[in-house]
């Protein structure tokens, strides 16, 4: 990504911050740690070829939306909105704020959606369900707003 897009940001909708140290992952999967790996906060025991690529993401360019299980490993510069903040802020304002973080300084940003951001009522096939969550309409509104902002002409927002 870095070679193709240069600096990039990440707007991530997920119930979990996915910032466990690789060595402490509850089930040993890197899926518990991909944010920590991108930020260069873990990976001391990883292959040298992977360690040489880290960090890849500036924590100030990361916006986590819908988090219900934050990880203490995350730096304070990471912007978090839990599911309550999602409801009180609203999809449009939240998307504006998140994309402003991810796309600051003209960076491209990636939009990542993990369906565990949805409530158990909206989506019951969670591997690791957490209480709370958002509904399909909110998820759709946030992703639509983020994509509209990404596609807007430079300086339009």
C-alpha cells in the first residue's frame, strides 16, 4: 500500500480495536493485531522482512468507529468513537471527522468494515460478539458518507 499510495489513512468500522500484541492474541490470529502491526506497536518476534516494513500507519491518521472493546495498546492520538458516540454524533458528522483524520494532508484513506460493528440483533453471526453495536442503516449511512467524501473533488470538504 505504501509504495502505491504513499502515506495513507485508515477509517475502520469495527467492534474491536484489533490492537493486541501479537504475543498476547487470545487465539493466536493476526486478525487480533492488525492495527497494532500497522502502527508498529507489536511484531518484535515477527520475521525480519515484516519488521522492516513497520510502522506503516501514523496513529493520527487512524479513525476507529463503533469500538466496543478498546485495547490499551492504542496510542492516545488514535481517534475512537464507541457505538454510543456513533449514535450521538450522527453518521454525516462522524464521517466528516473520521475522513478528515484519515485523509489529512491529502492522503488517500482506506475504509475497512468488520461486520462485528453491527449489533447482535442486526447480525447474529459474530465470532466474538460484544454488547451494543450499530444497525444496518447506520453502517450504510457511515460507509456512504465516507465514500462520498473520498470521491469528492479535492478541497470540496
